[in-house]
C-alpha cells in the first residue's frame, strides 16, 4: 500500500508541476522567467514542511501545526 500511495502521489505531483509550468509559460507576462523561479523556491518551503511533518506523524496536533506553520511561512515569503 505504501508503494502504491507513493506512486500515485508522485504521478499527481508530476502532473501538477507540468500544468503549473505550462500555465506560466502560456499565460504569464514575465519574459525572463522570474515567476517560475519564485514558484520553484516556494515549493522548497513545502518540501521542508513535509520533511518536518515526518517527525510528528503520530500526533494530529503536530501535523496540523506543521501544516499551518508551512503555509504561514509560504505566505510571508510570497507577500
């Protein structure tokens, strides 16, 4: 089951990254690619949050707090 879920989530992430990059390519007015670099740097924040959530996988409060903290950090980074 773990392998199946990993494969499904990896495929979903690949599809979402492709759609995001294509939408930035077609609909962004940025010709130098600064928006794409900003999005890639922002995704690192979520990878770090996901790694931190591994330590609190036993506690739902810990997972919730890591989720909220990661989103707050991402909002502060982008705004």
